């Protein structure tokens, strides 16, 4: 290890994992925003079909 203690090395991995989780959430949120009009239209068609 390049002068880092085990705790420091572990913290580095935790920060990296947390950043990856934030990026994944950001992508999922953006996908939901982008597809929300399509999902709304499909829901509307389903409601009309069963009405």
C-alpha cells in the first residue's frame, strides 16, 4: 500500500462506492423524467380501455 493505512484505503473505496450509487440514482431519476410522458400516455390508454 502506498503509505496509506487500511482505514484510509477502506474510506477511499467507500467514497468511490457512494459516488457510484449517486451516479446510478441520477441516471435512474433522469430516465424516469425522460420516460414519464410515455408512461403517462400508456396509463391513460389502459384507463380508457378498462373504462
